C-alpha cells in the first residue's frame, strides 16, 4: 500500500479535489472530457513523499483507486497495432 494513503489529510484532500474538478471553472480553458478519461494529480513527484490522486470521468470526475496494471494495459492497447511478427517468419 502506498505510504500516502496513511496521511491523515489524504481522504479529505481527495474529496476537495474531486469537488473542485467538477466546478465549471476548474480549468483555465474549456475541456470536454469523454467517459473513461483519466486525470491524475501528483504532488512532490521527485521526493519520497510523492502523493497521487486519481480520477475517472463518467459524466463528472470521480475518485478512483489507482491500478498500475490497468493504466499500463490501457496505454499498451493504444499503441499495439498491426500483426505480430516473428523473426524468420514470412507470415503476418
């Protein structure tokens, strides 16, 4: 379990961020998120005190538990295109 989940203010801050993300003026430009879009807020990224907040859009931004494998799989599916080729094989 990530250490930041034990921080006393983590849950409170997560609710505050979720509320703010769903305000119409949360971004300084117009966004039109689509269902399934992800938003990640990372604080203190370069230290051992890194804190992460994860949200998924489903008609509004909702808190979401981070799943490394789910996110990685999502990116792999986006870049995986075309047939699998084996070295020395003429089949596609």
